C-alpha cells in the first residue's frame, strides 16, 4: 500500500486561501436508512432469531361444550453473524504537517 505524500496533494499542501475543499460530502447528508430498516445494537458475535407458529382459528363454542385447545410450535431459525468492516490509510508526516485544510485529520476521525 502506498503512503500518501505531498505530491498527491499539491494544492492543499502549498496553497493557502482556498475557498472550499470538498471532502466527505456524504457526511453532510441526513441519515435516511433508519426509516427503511429496523436497527438494533448488539454486543454479541451473532444473533439468533426463531419463528414461533401462531394458533389456529377460533371456533364458536356452544354452551356446555368443551373448549378446543391448540399448541404453538417452534418454526424456522435464522442466525445472523455480524460483519466487521475496516479500512486504513497511511500519510507521510510531512504531508500531514503541511496540509492546511485538515483533510487528513478528518480522514482519521
């Protein structure tokens, strides 16, 4: 993997007074996925989900008749393993020190 050096960022390391440095514009958009997906947290390596069947239909019971009973049973099981994502980067110390708009520091955040 190559280390990011000043040669890859000639403008932001040498020119002061830029009006704007466009970086990570997606961070400015509002989060929308929670409106579509159910979110929950976990401190386990995996989660198990088990479906339980419902009960049958109710029926009309006449006076002095016995009540019918039903049993729920365990259905299908789903196991979800959590996935860890990661990505690192390397930047030279000189490039990090000379960069005037804190883009590299924002990458590390």
